[in-house]
């Protein structure tokens, strides 16, 4: 078998997500252990300990190790986020919490949570670290989420997303957007999560009655 044939075979396996490649370490077999992400339970106040981070608890429930890198900023939101928060996409400011989420030291998700500035400024939401509170952080500042609306689209990742998540060529991602509303019907948060298709199984449990 020629070297060219071997290279083509290795490249094909890499494109299919079966091998990973990196500078100085050749190619290795990729782990196929998926995270089951139960979106109908995720952030439900009755699903986990009151003080637990919902995502970390989900990972730990599956016997795996979670880690999150957090950064916080003030910025003009993307148009799609501004529309869901009912804000002016050219003038209104939001607080955004960005996280890179790891499972067993492997980057699994990119998550961005957007909050109206008037709700979040001066609260724990501004802290660039993992923070939690009984019932959720929004509940702790007087705006518990009473209703959640999910939107999911499957697409190819951007170049930046591919690099940050270490995605093999040809790997699609699921973009999960969740908008939370308080008791008065005001949208109080939009969370956008990018989840690689080769690392997740998205699970919904629905009442058929």
C-alpha cells in the first residue's frame, strides 16, 4: 500500500470524525462517548440540587467531570438575540456570560447567555466565574424564569467554533437557543449553546396527555 493511499485513508477517517489530528501528536482515535443532554429537564428547578449548576449537574449525573471557563462583558447583542429580548439591536446593551464547557477535559460546548443590562448590572451575573443560587440566579434577583422557549438548528460550525471545539472537518453542530420569560412575560435571558453533533444526544421528554 502506497503512502498516498494511507494518507487518503487517514484523511477520510478524520473527515468522518473517527480520528483526530493535532500538531506534533499525529492522529488518534476519537472518543465516541456522547453526552446525553436532557433539554426538557435542563434548568428545571426540580431536577437537581437547588444550589447546583444545571449543566454541571447533568454531566456529573452521567459519571463524568465538568469544567467551565467563564468570561463576562457588556455589549450590543446580535440581532437575533435583541429580537428575543425585545431590545433595540443598535442601542441597547446586554450583559453576556460566555462559557467554554468541558467534559473530561474535552471542549464539549460553547454557551453564551445574554441578560438585559438593567436586570444584570450589579448582580452576581457580572462575576466572571461559576456562580449559582437556590432556584437559579435570575430567581435570586427577583426574576425567576417561568417559561422557556427552545429553538434548535443544525448547521456547519464557523471557523472559530471549529478551532475552539477541536472539531474534525465535516462535523455539524446543533445551535440551541433558549429564551426565558418571567412571570410577567418579559424575556429575561437568551442562552445560545453550540453543541458538536458527534458529542451529544439531545433528549426531550414530553407529556403526551
